[in-house]
C-alpha cells in the first residue's frame, strides 16, 4: 500500500510568489492533517480535516495560508503571497479516524528567497 | 505556548550507553505517542501509551506514561548507531474540537557514535 504522498518534495521560490503543496492521504483514512516543521518551533499543526471538512484551522499562521480538501483523496495547502519566514518542511499526515497513529508523508521542503 | 517540553534537546553518546528522554507537561493527555524521525522523512510512530503508569517495551526501548498522564519518558538501553534520529513525543487531548489533535514536543536529536 502506498503511504501518504506529498508533492513537490522540494520547492524554491521567491518572496511574493504563490506556493501550492499537495497531499494524497492513505486510501480509507478519514482524517488529514497539515503540519509545519522548523528547527525553532518544531512540528506545528496548521489545520486538520475530518471527512473532508476542516475541523480546526487555529494553527494557520495568517490569511496568506489556506487549505482545501475537495475530496477524500486530495488536499492542498496554499501560501499566497509567500514570505521568507514561511521556509520550512510541510508535512501532511492521515489517520483512519480522528485519534490514533498519524501516518506522515515525506514532507515538502519549502525555501522562500 | 509550548505544551510539551522535551529534554534534552540534543544527546550525543557512544554506542552501548543508556539514555533517557523526557517529555513533560502541565496538561493531562488522554494518550501520548512517541515518534522517531530520520532526515528527509516524516515521523514514524514507535508506541502509544494510554493508561497512567503504563510501561511499554519495544526491544531495547522502554516507554513510560506518568501516573497523572502529564509526562512520559523513553529509555534506550545499549544504544546503537541505528537509533540515531529525532525523537518526538506527542500528546492527544480528548473531547470537543481538540479531539485527536496531537501536540508535539520540540524533539530530542539523538546521535549514537560507533
């Protein structure tokens, strides 16, 4: 079985550009989570969905960030406009319900110049 | 607000030594998970502890959940270079919109030298 699939693995962009990160959760998993990881702040939960519905977006830093889950097999995290401080590794994770083990993707490393 | 404090942040030891990583909080968690992350990959679950005072063993790794379910520890016996990685604890709250929401500690970077 394929795990959580994220794309792109690496993205380098310039300040002000739009960035879209993509995630395909494990088939059958009802919950999807977006995390951001930096050395300074560790792993931070940005937003999570259950059955494609956003449950908690209190971790989204500001209006420049938005996330969607149009169907059970796809989610996007968009940053517009991007800033250098957004540079981080962004992880998508899924699990079968709301609680329990999180299955993480390999992450998308974003560098904003 | 950092709800889960991990210590130490960095640990560099020789192969064969023992070590303990701590995860502390003032909050009560319904369960606590430990993950291990290698460079370029996402975290992978090692164990979940649910009951206060629970002890779980995974080969040379021993995990303990505090009686009050506010803290946890990970002990590694006779560490090996393959144990090198970032160890993360994560606490889950129960109830309301926080249900299932995991809060991660800052992590402990462990390096085991041959």
